[in-house]
C-alpha cells in the first residue's frame, strides 16, 4: 500500500519529511487536483514512462560519470538550460567526485546504477541491496544526498526484485520508453534520429554518457526535441516528486 511505502521511505531517509510526504503521481498534469484531494499517493515500483498529455520528457544518461565525455555533455545541457538525470556507477563516483559535484550543482539529478554494473538477475536480495547501498552511500558522501531511484544495468531486475527494492529501500526501478540502442554505437546521426522519431509525451529516454557518438548526438537531439515542443524534466519531477536537489534527504544509516 502507498502508506506503507511512505513509512518505508521515512524509515530509510531522514530529514525533509515534508518533501517526502508529497504524493507520487503517475500524472503530473493532475498534481493540483491531487493536492486538493485526500487521495493516497500511488508509488509504482516500476516506471517506464509517465502517462501525461504534457510534452514532457526525461533524458537519462547511464554508466558515467566519464572524465571527459560527461563534462562535454554538461556543457551541451547547460547551453540549453536542460536538466537531466544521470544514473551513475558507484565505483566511478569515487573516481570523479568533483565531476559529481558539478553535475549536481548544475541542477541535474543523480540516480543509482549499481556499484559495478552487474546483471542482477542471479543476485540474492542481499547482494542486490549491497550493490545499491554501497552506491547510494558513495553518492551521499560525494554530493550530500542519496539517489531516490534505481536503474538496473541492462534493465535486468525481475518484477519480484523490483518489489523487494521498493519495499526495502523505497526506490522505484526506472526503466525507459525510448531506447536509441546507442550502446551499439550506431553513430550520432542514428542516435538523434531514433530519439526524435520515438519520443512521446511522458517519455523516459535512455542513453549513455560514456559513448562519444551519443554525446555528439545530443546537440541535434536536444534541439530537435525543443523544436518539436518538448520540455525537459528530471526523473523525480516526471513521476511527481519534488526536485531532487531541493530535498534535504539523507540515508538514515549515515551519521
Ligand atoms: Zn548501464
């Protein structure tokens, strides 16, 4: 039940309780109506997109931070005033603390992409949580707050495991609805074409900021989305949560 999820979040995260009490909505456009009505928040354990008529999309970049490509991407985003979500790998966080702080300082959201990027299908629940917790801890220690959503490497997490992560850590699993298959390195023109042709209102767009062709595709991709009327939001805001960098949240396990 949503109430249980809310309690779970409070048990795991301390501070910013007012923000945590904000309902999670599947339809951001209905936020004002929902705020007036005593409706229990709906927190899906899996998000692939949001159903909305508003032309909102969330750009997500996985597998970084990369020491040279991620700064290039940040420049491209900053030039356009676009905020995105970075699903970072734990061991890379430790290598690039200043870059992590730049990502956050420029208004982007950080998500959890596990410590070492394994397929989690064969992992025990304890091992899954270890991959997540170690990464969340590193992110908190680096930028001052923990991630609030998970993207499993390759999207590999069974529905039962996603439920387990939501119950144990209050973190929804965020997959995607637009996949340009940029990991196959089809070239920047193909990446841009695929994203532009497949995007839709409420889309979660998958891409990787450790691939040069993807980063080089972003100016045309982002400008093309803007030309089509799309606006950009982070994952938290897309699903109806407050801005990630406005929340004073900390892992309860840290002091
Ligand atoms: Zn990945």
